[in-house]
């Protein structure tokens, strides 16, 4: 690796969470060839607000980040993992039972665990699988990294683009490449619950 490449990595590591998020959004917008106005219109936010987010002049709400990531086709974990770098060691975060941060999607209900530590590579959460049919997914779920899932309760089918549908029940676990298109549907009377750990 040359000096220039090492400097690029060093600069990336020095970014704060807000700077990392702003850069990710700006890069995704430019990759689409959109102006600030075009991207803001697609996400339903003002041009000036988007400019402030990209330049780390304001901290956006989760709803705004969600709209931006959907409009710009950014990967799901970027909703939660704004920066994977941190020079802090010896950190800890605790989540009492049932007190995680709730994030709803049309197919899943996520309870984010230990959400106070935003600069982390690993994202643990409990998901309630609301989907009952593949038609409820607009497209495959895919993003960078790897994932581990453990079925806490109920039964489900894990579907992916390279393998046959995989029936799973409480106590079953799975490790897979997140870049492979995938999704889960509940098959038990109650919605299945899963412990997911995503690693970017």
C-alpha cells in the first residue's frame, strides 16, 4: 500500500460519526449523478437540509436518514452504523430487557440493542418477522458484511438467491454473507423472533 492509500485510510478513520454519515450520503448522491436538489426532492427534504447533513452541520433524525438511504439505495446497516471506526477502547453499553430502540419496516420490527454506541462494527438486534409471504418484499435484502442469526421463538423460512428455502425453528442458527440477496418470512402462528448480529 502506497503512502497516498495509507493517508486515505487514516483520514477515513479520523472522521467523526457525523462526517462519516455525511460523506456516505454525498458519495451515494454523486454515484447517482444527482444534485442536492434532486436528491432532496427524492427523499422529501430541503436542499439546504441535505447540504447541512453532508457537511456535518446538523444531526439528522432517524426518519430523515431512513428516507435518504432509501432514495439513494444505500445499504440497510448504514441506517444504524454511521461509522465503523473509533479510537475509544474499554467502552460498554447496556440494554435492559424490552428497552431497545424500536425501528419498524414493512416486513420486520427491529429492536436495536446497545444503541448508545453508534461507532461500532457489530450491530446486534432482535427482529420480529412480520412478513408472511415473499410478495411483501419489494426486492432482495442485501448489504455489505456478514450476519449471524439465531431463532429465539416461532418458526420461519430463510430465503436466499443461491439456496433453497431453509425452514428454521427456535434454537436454530445461521451465518451467511449479507451481500447475498435474502429475507425471512414467519410460518408459525405467532411472528417468529430472531436475534441478529450484523458485521460490516
